[in-house]
């Protein structure tokens, strides 16, 4: 099976003859336990996301609509792929390392071509799959450093088997973790933290399937071991994405006490049993990450940019920039701007600082004299193509999404009027 074909329900077969009998039984017990409590996540992951979102992402990347297969199951979903594109556009990375090849390889390779032309180093445990993926990229005019890395290594800190990786760049700007599959061991992806010391300042880690119970336990331990990294769980796809950002590279990692490792495993097993008994995991309420309300931050920033724009226009000492160059903005920031109505007058264009990257704020005046602000950023919201309404301190906000971008139109006007104005910019819902 290649990445361009439909995804099977089960992963490709693994070689088991090199695993001793005791380890095989232990891994089987872990899989059975987590399968019993994690089946809702596994079932939900069969959906890879909406077809409209997939088309929008492919349009943003300049790829044909049939360039990606059906997503879901063992493939990355739309939420994870959008994070990859967003981070590559923001970071302009020189080196991206990917664990687990497939749909994410194609998306990352194309995003790198569009945003800086960095090098993609991708590793997968199946040699035939690596060859097929390499040919798949070649068919799209893309290339990457794809390597066969069989699961023959053992981590001293994590269970399961790990990739036999031969060569890595000294500095990693973006680490994409989409393997090994949980069928090897529910906690196997935790061993990816062996690469965290190579992360460049501001480097980013993206972990797929982060809403699953096993990956949540991995994330909890990562937070303990790597205090100079900020982790957050984003539930914007069918599987969830863990986003980690390296903060202070001068701070050493806090590793486990070697002498007490055995007791750590016992305590972990006891904790899992307690979680199963109480139904804590089954309800998806592990609680190790605060869950921010979707769109709240984006809406607050859109409203703040509107107020800042009005203040700038009222201050003679502030020089407005009335030139809007969408191509320059996309080339520099990765932000994609839609076409604005030709009869709307642009009075100011500004970069607006947000938590992860700059956004764009445009002050506008309609032919009827209405003062509006258009705000664009890469964010996750409950909206899709059809605008939704929100209110902030007297301002009305119509917001929507297209691909990996979120947009907002803000003004002090009636809701129905603002929706009609937003419909002139937003795609058909």
C-alpha cells in the first residue's frame, strides 16, 4: 500500500521474530488495555476531516485535488496537516524531521517548496513504503530525504521499539511525529523526546493522535521532563495535535531518576488501572492540559486590532499604510488574504502581533462610510466557510475559515449588515 491509496483499517505488518516472548506478551497486554479504553478515539480517527477543508488546503498548497488520498485511520487528518503547513509558513525551517512517512510527507515537502525551501528528512519503518512514498513525491515534482528506519532500537526511557535512524541534522526546526503506530505500544511515541535536545531555539514539535489516552500520558511525562518547552493540546481535527515549542535552550532537561525507573512503571500501570475503573480516560477528561474555548483568543485579537486601528486613524502622529500587497504578505508571513471588494477603501494595513506569529489587520471604509477592520491569522475556530457572529465590547465580529486561515470582519454595525458585508469576502459556505 502506498500513501496515495486508501487507508486500511490495520497498519502494515510488523516483524516480530526479533522480539523476545516476554516483551511480546507485555506489549500485547498494553495494546489490549488501551484498545479497551481507547476505541472511541480509534473509531473517530477513521474520519480524516471534511472534503471541503481538504480541497482548501490543496488549493493553498497549489496541489491537485486528487494529490491526497482519503485521510483518516493510520493517515494524518486535516487538523494535523494544517498545523504542518502553518508551522512551516511561520518558521521557514531549514531542517524538518518527520517520523512516519505518508500524506504528511507530501504536504510538508510542498509547504517547504513554497516557504523557504528547507530540507525534509523523513523516516519510516517499512522499506517498501519509503520507496513508494519517494516515487509518489517524484510524481508531484517534489523530493525529500526519505530513509528506511526499521524498528530495531530500544529506548532506555520508553517501552516498545524505536527507529534505527542513521543520520540526523544537528539542528531541527520542526519535528513531525506521526509514528510509530500505537499497535507497537501505546506509549511508543514518547521516545521521540530523544530528539528534543536537537531542537533549535523556537523549534516546534507536532505530535499526531494527541487526544488518544496513550499520547496524553506521553505528553504529561514530556511536560515533566522538558520544563523549557511549552505544550498544548489542540483539538482541531479528528485526532488532536500536541504542539510543543522550545522556550529556553539554556535550561537542562529534567530526566527520570534512573534508580526509580522500575517503580515509575509500576506506578504508571496502577494509575492506568485506576483511570479505567473510574472512567476518567473514557470520558476524555484527563485534564493535563487546560482546554481553551475555541476561537476566544482569535476573536479577542480581532477586536483588539479593530480598536487599535481606530486609534491609529484618529492620531495625526501615526502614519497609515494604505498599500495592500497580498503576495508580499504571503511570501513574508505565510498569511493568505482573500480578495476584498474593489469599492472598499483601504485606510491602513498593519502587522498585528499575536501569540504564535504576526497577523494582518486592515482598516477599511465601505462606500456607505462604515469603518471596518479585516483581521487574518492562522487559527482554529468553530467556524467553517459560512461566517459566524460574535460580540466584543460593542463591536460585532463576523468570522470564518478557509483552509488553514481564519478571518474576521469587525465593526460597530448591525449583525445582519455585517454578515452581508462578510459574505462579499468569505467563500460560499
